[in-house]
């Protein structure tokens, strides 16, 4: 039976990428060795690193004003690294709190400077993206989480400000074009849309660095990693390689712009079924804030007792990873770039048949 991987992450990868990565595990590039065992200083892997950086720059339109880094530690490490590198003790950064990851980023930033929570959707369990809030002048940066995997909301427009943005794009990187020049830092854990867990993409504007007065440990200093081309220490070789293959795949599909109509069509298919269903209801209160990457929904009041049965129906149809995050409950269909629309249709058919049976 075909498995349709709706997991939020580690998530689905293109089949062609999986095949090429599997071949490289056996032998890479005619070297007689696996990609898992070659030196990160070898000319073969340096070529991988160079191509990965070039693809990031090409696909997202990243200029030479920015460093492109492949680091370890996940987005969670970037919660403190961006503040450590940009925010002095007397400086203030603005944060828009739209969920669990924003909350964690705020907590870490407070270790290094002043934090002003510009807006929050916590009052309604993070079911919307705040709008209409003031952004004062004098902030060092404004931090947003562009897509919220747990609750299923997404910024469809960026905050209006001349202050550099810092964006956690872990779950929607490469899914749509980005105005990179509005950002001071973009960071993204790879395991949603870019590759396997183990590498984090960081795009950082170089002229913002070196302004804080604190001493920064070498491993946490963006300047050190830029100078050493992401190889100050041994980089995560295999995740970088698979990320490079995934970016090749995105380019072959027509680039980031080509991902937009594909993702919109998949999201529309799911949300149309949610909205028409007598059994299910969406989590996000403002439909304009719905994520194109993570569609979240619940059973309507009075039908909660059907939870286990619905998950069993999903499993029987091969729809894996549908259970919502433990902190939010309900259901979550993660429909990243490489999720085929045929798999989304399988899920919609399950939802429709289940509703016809029970509602």
C-alpha cells in the first residue's frame, strides 16, 4: 500500500531525491565511498556545498550582501543565535507571537537584550495572525515566524516596517518567493521543505554583524561561519547533500514561483472539504491566515468521540502523520512542496466518506 506522508517534519521528500540520495549512500560520485564517509574537505563535497549555496541564492534571489550558511542545531539554536549576534543588552527587538516557536524565540532573546512583544494571538489559542499593531521606531529587528506548523497559520503579507525583519521560515522556505532584502536574517530548519533533519539554512545580512559589544563564542558567531564557508567545524554532510538535491528538484519544477500554484491547489482541496464538511471544522479563525503548508482541523462539537475511528480510517487509506500536535490536538495535514496533489485527494476522499458515514 502506498503511504501518503502528511507528517509535519521530518517530512516528505521528492521521490527522485530519495533515490539519488540512496544511491549516494552506497557510493558517491564514483569515489568508491559513501557520501556518509567522505571528508568534508574533499573537493567532491566542497562542490556540493558550493552548489547548495548557489541554488539558495538563485532560487530565493539572495545577493552578495548576505551570507548563506548551513549550520547545525536546528531553528531552536537560531532563537538565541540571532539575538546574540544582533541584540546588545540595551537594545530592543520586536517580536510577533503567533505560536509555540515564537514563544520560545522570545524566551531566548530575553537572555541578550530587551524584547517588546508587538502583538500576540495567544488570546485565541494562536488561531489567527495579528494585524493592525504598531511597530515603534528604534527597534534592532522585528522577528516573525512566517508559518506555524502546530496551529496552521501563515503570514500572507509581511509587517509594514523599515526595520530589518528576522524570519523563522522553517516550514515554508522555498514554497513561495521571498523579498529577501526586507530581512536581516532568515533561518529555516531543513526538515520540512528543504531536506532531512540535521541542517539549518541561515541567510544573514553581513553589514548587521559585528555591532554588539559582547564576546560571542566562535561556534555562535555568524561571522566565523561566513568566513569559513559553513565549515568552521565538520558540517552535516549528508543533510546538506540531500538539501542540495531538493533544491535542484525545486529548480527543475520551475523554481520557487512554480511552487505557489501547486501549493495553493493542494491547500484549496483540503480547505474546501473542511468548509463543506458537516463533520469537520478548521482551526484558523480567519481563512486569510490559513497556512498553505499545514492544514489543521477538528471534529465538530458532538463528534469528538470519533477521533480514534477517523485516525484509523486515515491509516487504513495510507494517510500517515495526520494526528495533530500534542499541544493542539485535532488533525494536521502537512502538504509541503513535494506532496503530490493525488495524495491530498486520497485524504479528502477519506474525510468525505467518513463524514457521509457519521454525520
